[in-house]
């Protein structure tokens, strides 16, 4: 008799975090580019949400389309093996954005 080992599917980690844009900093071209460059360093699926809108955090056009302004709370979500690290880096990035 052969014993088959049952494989359990790998479950990727997912996490969420909320972070506010600094006052006076809108998520326009330069800050959005910094945000997207940070997101692109990770393999996880990353999204950012604001005021009921959801965007791919790795797409500059999607992030710009959020139209987020200073003080807006962004909901960051990550799904994948490096999700916790990705959220920590994105939260730090958002907190440190300047005009």
C-alpha cells in the first residue's frame, strides 16, 4: 500500500492597515510615484483605498485616480508572502511623504 501525503494548499498572508496622508500633502504625481515605487519592491498584491475607491498600489494611474488629499485616511491592503513587510514599508512611506 502506498501512502499518499495530503498536501494542504499554501495560504498567503493578508494584512490591512490604515494610515493618514500628512496634512498639506496630496497624492499627486511626485508623492504618488514615491508610493508606487515603494509598492513595486514587493511581490504581494497591494491595494490602496480612499473614500470608497480602491486602487492597485502598483499602478501610478490608479493611485492618482484616488484623488487623495492631505489628511485623508488611506486603507492599505496586502496579500502575499511579504504582506506584513509591504504594509510596514507603505505605511512608513505615506507617513513620510512631503510636497
